[in-house]
C-alpha cells in the first residue's frame, strides 16, 4: 500500500502531499515522485502498470508495462526525479508528520 505525506518548505512555505520517491500500491501500480521545473511543483506519476497478455493457446500471463514519465500538466515540461528539494526555492523540504497524509492502493 502506498503512502503520501505532506512535504513542506520551511523557507518559502511550499507544500505538497506526495510519496516522496518510488512507491507502490498493492503491487499493482508503481509511482515515482518528480519535480517539474516548469510548473515548480511535485507530482506522483505512474511508472509501471500491470499488463495481462494472452498467448495463442489462451494462457494468460502477467507483465509490467513501463510508462513514459512526464509532467501531468504538460508532456513538454522539463522534470527530474524528486531529490528532497523544494521545486520553488531549492531548500530542503521537511516531512510534516502532523500534516496531511493518506494511504493509497
């Protein structure tokens, strides 16, 4: 089960509720937190999805389909994997344990 937590910048006040890195929900959806340089925002984006295929004999098998990582706002935006830094001011973000958070499947 995946878990998102509030990440907060003590310098500029930026706040995002994201996983903060690679995450997986019920082993059926893998996500990665990215930092979009253009949006100056953090996003959890799909990385791997399950794919069921059937061979000519009718046997089903399970494979992973790798998704193209991109900013959900615009595919042309420049992004990088989240490294713990604020996308607005580059300060180190803190996890606010008392802040918003939730489990996802």
